[in-house]
C-alpha cells in the first residue's frame, strides 16, 4: 500500500504558504535541493505534476492546491496525536524579546502556533531594537531573543539569513537629491546599513523621520516622507519593495 510522507507533505505546505522553495527551506531548516526532492517524490508517488513554472517561480497548480488542502488536514491530525500523547504538558512562562518589525509580521503566526502546542505556557513578549534586546544587562531577562545580526557569517546563533531591501509606499517616487530616509533611531542595523551603503555610493541623503516602531515608520512612508530599509521577510503588506538601479545593494543580515 502506498503511503505519503508527513515530512514531504509538511514541505509542500511550507512551499505554498511561503511562496517559494527557498523560503520553505529557511523555515524548515532544509536546503533548496532537499525541498525540491520532497516535491519530486510526491509528484512521483501521485503521478501528477503539482507545480507549474511561471517565470522564475514555481506555482502550485490545481492538483498541487488539492493536495495542499489534504496535507493541512493530515498534518493537523498528526500534530494532534502527538499533542494528545505528550507525556508531560509544559506549563509556566516564556519571555520572548523580538524586534518590532518581526513582531508585526511574524508574531501573530508564532503566537497562534505556540498556543496550540503549549496552551498552559504564558508567552510574555517585548518588542524593541535588537541592540536593546541584546544589551548585556537586559538580555538575562529573556528566555529567548529573536534579533538581527549585522555579521550573519560570524554570528554564533544565526538560524537564517535574510536580504535587506529598500521599502516605500506603493506610489512612492524616488528622489535622489537628497534621498530621504525614514528610520529607527541611531544604533538600528537597518539605519546603519542604509547610511553606510549610500555613503559608499556617494549619494546624498537626509533623515526625514525617526521612529523606533514599525507602525510609525509605515505611517511615515505611506505619507511619502521617504524610503527605509527592512529585512525582506518583514516588509508589511501595505508597503512595497523598491527596485531602483539608483539605490545601492544592501546585502544580508542574520536572524
């Protein structure tokens, strides 16, 4: 009798949920070739193509979407079985420190999944700049910190890397004389990287608005006060990535 692999189904769901093989690999801690191999195995077992190539992207077709719905149900049942037979139900409090931009984009999903797995654990979340979360006097307060690292290749506890991108309002028209920057206060990795790369490119710039919270930065960008820099996976849906040849490349950060 044929049997589908739970791991492969989890890969399929991650690819569709995160719009790509590479992002799914980041989330699952697997290489892109390993993700591709899982999808190929599912296609071989079912004798159906699950994705169609559109440009550089692989998009789930009708069969892929149907399997996606079945896969979510099977994964939910699988997770419920393990949750039910868990020998020791965890309880207590977990103190999490997280930058505000990730709190806005990732935290709702994290909280939902965490509550399903550990309903008796109280999650206490604090949002702040990474440098404040990692301050030697304050970091001992947290059980877990999600923070940015300016040197992803050297960071001891880097779990993944993300591309830095220029971000603005969907209708923003870039002016380079000077470039207006919306940013968090001095000490922010995004701000430092933006200024450093603009200086290297010999482009003039000015700070038009400063706010430590992503919601304040987003409001300023929507009002047309300038552009900012964010990790690609933390860009809010109401903003857009600016692909303009006049702006310098920003590199990556570690998370």
